[in-house]
C-alpha cells in the first residue's frame, strides 16, 4: 500500500475522529488503506472498522489490514446505511471520507484518469458499471457536454470546448486520453494549461461516477448513522465538494441556509469543529502533490 499512497492530512484526520479504542468507525473511501491502517492501529481488539470502496483494486488492498473486527464492503458509500444495517450496525462513533481519486487510480494509465498518460477514456471507479468517459465524449450533445464542463469543471469556455469535441468526433471517435487532449489543447489559457486539462478531466470523472449525487446521498444519511458527539471527517479536493460539505455541516442542507426553532436556536445535525478547513502545509505538499488542493472539515453530531 505504501508504495503508491500517502494519506493526506493523516494526523489531522485521526485527531478529528477522536478515536475511542472500543468504538466503531467507518472509512467510506478505503482506496489503498492508508487512513484505515492508522485507524485500526488506534483500536483495541473490541473496536471495529468498516471500510467501503467500489473499486476492485481496493478490495485487494484490504487484505493488508490486520484486525479481528475489520470488515471490507465493496460498494459505493451512497449505500452506507443499507450495508451497515446488513452488518447489524445501527450507529457508529466516527466516519471518515477522503473524496476524489486515489494515487493508484491516477497512476494506472488504462483507467484513463490522468492527463499524464495515454490510455482509454474510461474513468470508472466501479469497473462493472457501463458508462465510460468515452461514451460521454462521443454521444453527449453539445448542450450536455457544455453543462458538465461548466458545472463540474467550472470552465469559462465550456461551450466552445463542447462544440469542438462534437465537431471532431464526426470524423473519428475520440477514444483515448491523448486524443481528447489533442482536441481541447487549443482552448487552454497560456500558463494555465495543466489546470485547464485537469478541469476537463475532473468534469468527465464526476459525470461518469455520479460523484456529486453520491456525496449528497451519503451526507444525508450520516446524522442517522452517527452517535451523539460522533465525528464526521471529510477531505475534499475541489470547490464543488467542499461547498456541499461546508453547507451541510453548517446548516444540515446543501444551500447553507440556517433554520431556527421557536426560541431562536439553530436546528442542525452537526456543529462544525472549526469555522475554516484544515489545509496541508507546504512541507506535506512537497512530499505528496495530491494534497495540494485538499481541505479537511470536521463536524460533531449534535445530541
């Protein structure tokens, strides 16, 4: 695991979870198991860790976790309550989510996540699902492509990029990451080429994996799953995710609009532990470039 994965903000995540040795915890984005390994090291034999990940490669990594009460569930975290109930678990002490993609997924060319390698336009986190990035690129309309580039990639030139993709694919299907980059490169602002390409790939990845809806469904289940004073610890890597997490911890909804009871008390399931997110230090970013855009938010379940 350690060969290709360095857990982001590891110590801050562990402090945020405030782990009780006999408690029950959930890591909903197991990946290479870096955070999970740190959790089980803090658990007694009576403690329990349930890990989720839909990627079959993560299932293989789970064999490295040695603890009598470690359970790996190969599923999307949007189904967290259902699978915990199947394990006989009603409530837990803490939940950790490290959103985004793992270093392993990025570095595996054939998965199609990276702008650095040439590979098939895939981008599926669950390799058993049907929709791939090349399906979106070759079959979505100009309007549909423009919408995902504008909303999920936050691209100012979203419509122009979509128009060019549709024009090029009439001559030849766009099937690889290199072919896509050749089509879009002329729209990259000078000096911001890397950011532009990353935004296009981010938009496609979010659409392929329905990431925003999955995150919303997951968050809405957490108040029922966490015990009073339980901890929700979430690492996000782009503004769309962070905004949802921030608003949900602040107000219990995705607009961030506070509701009050008859006496003026704020009605919300969580209290944010801090008003601003934790960010990695320059030293951590030097050691692990994936940490560059990370933001860590922590919420405490209200009684």
